[in-house]
C-alpha cells in the first residue's frame, strides 16, 4: 500500500515539474547583463519616472519666485464729464450750468530690483475742454469755450535701508525655491540609488535561483541514480526492500524541492521584470537569463574612506543639509523683519501744461524745461513688534531642532556604514567557507558511496550525505549572492551606488 502511495506521489510531482518545465521552455529566452537591466530600469521604472518629475516641478516653482522681480506695465485711459449747476447772480439773473469734459491717459512701469530697490516710471497726459458761463461788467451772460492740456513724466525710487534690505519676501522665495530644487534633485538621486540597488539585488537573486535550480536538479539525479542502483540490488537479494522506501522518499522530496526552486525562479523573474519595465504584459512571457556569473571580487574595505564617502555622497544627508540651509535662510529673513522700516525715496520728472492740444503737452515734455524733484526718508516702526519677534524665536527654535536631527542622521549614517562594512567582510569570508564545505561534501559523498558499494554503510547514511552535498552546493551559491548584495548595500549606504555601477547622473 505504501509503495502504491509513493508511486502516485512521484507521478504527481513529476507531472507538475514537467508542466513547469514546459511553460518555461515556451517563454522567449532573453540573455541580459546587469547593465542591460539597469539601463531599462533607469528609463522605465515607475518610481524613477515619478521622482523624475519632482525637479521639473521645483524648477517651475523657482521660475515663479523669480517673477517677483519682473516689471509690471500698466496703461489706462478714461473720460470724465462734469456739469456745474446753474446759479443766480446778485441781480437774480440765472447763469446756465457749465460743462467740462476731460480725457486722461496714463502709463507706467514699476518693479523691484534684486537688492530691494523699488522703481516706478510713470507718465500721464490730460485734455480738458468745455464751456464756462459767467456775467460781464454789464451784467450780460457770456459763454466762454475753453481747452487745455497738461501732463507729466517722472521716476520714483524707494530703497529700504533696514527692514527688507538684506532679504525681502521675493529674495526669500527665490532662495527657498532654489534650495528646494537642489533638494528635489537629491530626491531623484536617492530614488536612482534605491532602484539601482533593488535591480542589482534582484539580478543576483535571479542568478542564485537559477543556480539553486541546477543544484536541485543534481540532487534529483543523485536520488534517482541511488534508487535505480538499489532496485538492482534488491532484485538480486543483496538489499532489503525497506531500503527502496528510503530511496523513493528521497526522490519524492528532491522532486518537491525542484518544484519549489522552479517557483522561486519564476517569482524572482517577476521581481526583476517589475523593476525594469512599465509594461509588464510585454515582459510576461520573457524568460530572463542572466548572462553574468556570480563572482567574489576582493575588495579593500576601508571604514574611514567609506565614512568620508557617506558624509559627502549620501543623498538623504545632503537633503538634511539643505533643510538646515533653508532654516538658516528663513531665520535671516525673520531677523531682518525685526528692524524698523526705514526707506529712502526720491522722485524726478518734468511737468507740462498750458497747451491746447496733446501735441503741445508732448512738446513741452520733450523740452524738459519744467523739472521737479523730491527726496526724503520715511521711518515706520511698530510699537509692539510682537508678531515678528515671535516668528523669529519660532524659526530659531526650529533651526535648533533641524540641527539636532541632522546630527542624529550623521551618526546613523556612520553606524549604517560601519554595519555594512562588517557585513560585507563577513559575507566575503562566508564565500570561501562555503566553497570549502561544498568540496568536502563532494568528497565525503564519494567516499560514502564507495563504502556503500562494498556493503560497509547503509542507504540511510548515503542519502544523508547526498542531502549534505545539496545543502553545501546551495549554500555556496547563496554566499556568492549574499556577498554581491552586501557590496551593493555598502555602496548604497555610502551613496556611491551610481559610481559603482558606472551610471552618469548628468546623462539621465
């Protein structure tokens, strides 16, 4: 009964394995290097595409802030009509109402220069005409038409001396927006490092999955060979039938392990595909075959150099410095707002008047023989100044908090790099240790098989050595993958991932 159960189980597992192998064979095979995967990820990964938009948005915000320095042009025109009411003279003679019409035109350009100087170039002309009624010396009512034009051109400048002299609202917005642009670029760089590291790890995991699949196939072959040989021994009566049950169990377990390895391989392929494309359906039937073997390059680990690299290259640390700078900019602004508002101002221009038409006014303005000017100073000082002082204290406290957070992050970076260096060193040592373990396991199995051939050991012991060899082979590949992933993790902690994989940020 047990034999029948083993046969059924073996057949089911074989059918599943055959189905998976058939599906894998049907997929289009595509050999790919790690650099191939990285190039695809940098252009098609969703996270990278999303993060790539942030610097564009930040640049728009900076350009918007610069708009505070753009001059504004204005022009206007209007018509005024005035009717003076009728009146009575001393002799009770009614004087008709007078009418007056006026056409006014004005224009100007005003704005602010980068050092806070406010300027206003303006000009205006007006043309007034109508009829005015009055009584002469004889008491007769006379109507006198009139018409005259006037105008002026001038420039007025105002320069803050205390408040808004070092930095004003526009300069604050520009500096903060410039800071945020740098911050968003580091955010993109951080995402690139994260994605590149994830792709590298997925690539190494895929190599491991393929290697482990080969190891499990070798284990199945060992188990099947052992079963075939033991069946022959059982037929000639040199082996108890019970030993065949152990062989069949080993074959069934090896088949199950092979199926699990195949499933892991498919899942690891999907993980890599999800990282390198924004169109998964296009890659669904592609069988990615890593064309690079796992290696264990000897790296000269230097903790001091790694710390120095982390302090200079870590995007999150650079972002923390930018946050610190932003708080410094805001603190400078609010400190400047504590000063009284003392402004120097001056106006210079030319008047024109007395002409009957616009051309007379323009002619007088062109001659410039009616100049005028004013200059002075204006002081404005709030009596309490409670709001700006409170805002200054709040910003100063925030700066202290951000500084502490920055120092904490610096310390965390040092610890993370130290841990990454130690982990990479340990993983490198594991590579050699697992290689030796695999060599010893192969020799031990070979020796045990020789003992088994002359009847000096048992089937159970041989199967144990087979399992030990399978584990040793898998552990060796696992150690190689872990070491490469540890190197990628170290580069990520240092912020040198893009340099490690030869990626030019400027060309992205």
